[in-house]
């Protein structure tokens, strides 16, 4: 149990002081450097921690923490601002609506969902993660990030999930330009088969993407002629959430 307690204390310390080095944690806890390093590696392998992308000698919170935090998020201004607009959007289109937040350039994390009434519908578990380049939610965020961040993602390589996944750098850049022009992003089977979505970014006052709201549906109900309507509704919902959050 001592090792579990130590791991939790180190996890809490990283959350408080991130990005933090092994040396800083060693001084904080008075533990051998090897013990701290071993704990960090274990937490990294489990997804709780990750190396900072700009300075790999420093550690920060990873995607797994985001995946288990939705209950805590319920008291946040974002969650509170998003809930009612998401319900109204669901009522307008009768498709699944989900709220996702970015974990840096690592992934998108689903933090809330409002289900539709269809017997056949898409399902996104709270805490589900997905890649930025292959999803509507991810590209809605990427379209509003600095170009340097986009290029960093491209340098890592774009994983192919099926034949429709955008894996060419210029193809992705073109899609992001379209997202900025349209105000919303579209995914048709580019990540999960038979799953489509239309998403828009929720921006803060400086234009930084905090989250996304998306309409998700099976491919059998995807109708390209409805895209302008769905895109408008999703974009308006994102703007309403941003406004409600700013006024909170």
C-alpha cells in the first residue's frame, strides 16, 4: 500500500506543479531519484502522466486523468454552460450530442453526452478518447490552434484508421482551412466505421479552443443536404456555450 500511496502523492504533486522535473519531485518528497523516476514511468505507462511535449524532462498530467474527471467537471463553468444548449440541440436534431475537451495534441476526451431517442444511435462513453486528425471534434480544435501546433502534429505522423482517414499533411491542412471558413467540422466514417459527426469549437475570449460540441449519428442517417443546417445549429450552440461560460 505504501507504493500506491506514494504514487497518488506524486500524481497529485505533478497536477499541482506541472510541468515538473524528477529533481523537483525528489526534493519535494525527499525520496531517492530512482524511486521517483520509476513511479513516473509506471504512471506514464498507465496513461496518468506524460512527458511535456516541449520539454521531455518535465512531467504533466495525461489523458487518463481527463477521462476520469467528468464528475468533477460537473461543477465547472464549462459543464454548467453547456448542458442546457446541448439538450436543446438534441431536441432540434434528435441525434446524440457530446461535449469533448482537448488533451493538448494527444487526443479529444468526451466529458458529457445527451442521447437521442432513436433505437439505433451512436454511443460515446464518458471518458472516451479519439485522435484529433481523424474526427470532427479534433479538427474543430485543430482549426483554431496556432499553425506551429498543427505542424507538430503532422511531424508525428497521422495514423490511418481506414481508407477515409486523412493521413496526408496537405489534405489535413486543406480540411482545417475549410473548417475555419465554414465554422464547423465534418467527419464521415474517418475514424470509426459508420459513425458521422458535425462539430464546432467552443472558444474563449482569446479565440483559444476550450472544447467542442458535436452532433453524432450513424452513417445510415447522414444526409449531406442537411450539412448547412446541422453546421449552423452546432456552430450557434458552440457560440451560446462560450457566451454562457463567459457570463458565468
